[in-house]
């Protein structure tokens, strides 16, 4: 490496150690950066630039309580109904009772139809019998007309086999 041999020869000729040469190079770099108006390690940022804060429309004033801020956010984005339905999913046992909640679960809500999955056909039948009461109870929680219908699905089983084991 010819470049490294030249630099060691010039360092030996000047009588300065590697640390002293590094300090001089750093001091020179700082001086050059100061002339350009920047500081080392700052990239191309100028020393005299000011930060300009741009306020978003509708922001400002006093801080709000968390609950109020969340309600306003949900209303502005149109998420009120989805959040309420999510609350029903989270509080299913409190709405239908622990016995029914142990064997059923809300599965899907779309266009006013709440789909509920039951773990047996017996519980699915029980839930179908209670569907009008359940719609009324859910609308008390969510607001009138939110749930129009309850669709109950039982456990999914595969196709039945034909053959010797079939009862005729």
C-alpha cells in the first residue's frame, strides 16, 4: 500500500504522533464545517434554521379527558357502532348470562345481523328460541335498531356417511 507508506514517512518527518495528526485533522474538519455553517455530525442542517410548527386544524386549546377524546375520535371516524359491537363481543357473558355464554359465542356482525355460534345443536335451538329476547337486549346495549336479527349456527360436522351404520 503505497499511500500508507507515504503517510507514515511524512508523519515521521514532521515528528508528530498519530494521535496528534488525528487531532489536527479533526480541528481542520471542524473549522471547515464552521465556515460552511454546519457542525460535524449534523449532516446538511444549517446552524441558523428555525423549526416551524404547523398546527393541525381543530387542534389546540386545553387538554381533554381521555374518555371524551376517544368518543370524539370514534365519532369523527364513524367507528361508534363497530366499537359498541366489539363491547358486546367482550361482555358476552354479562349480556346473555354465564350459562348461555359458556356454550355460545358471538361470531360475526354485519348489516344488522349478529351471527352466534353454539357448541351443540341443543344450545343452538335454545338460542333460536331466545332470539327475539336477545335482539331486544342487544338493542338496549347498542342503541335501537342496531341489531335487526340474530343468526344462530350450530357446530359444523362433516357430511354424513352412507352405509351399514345408517339408521333407516
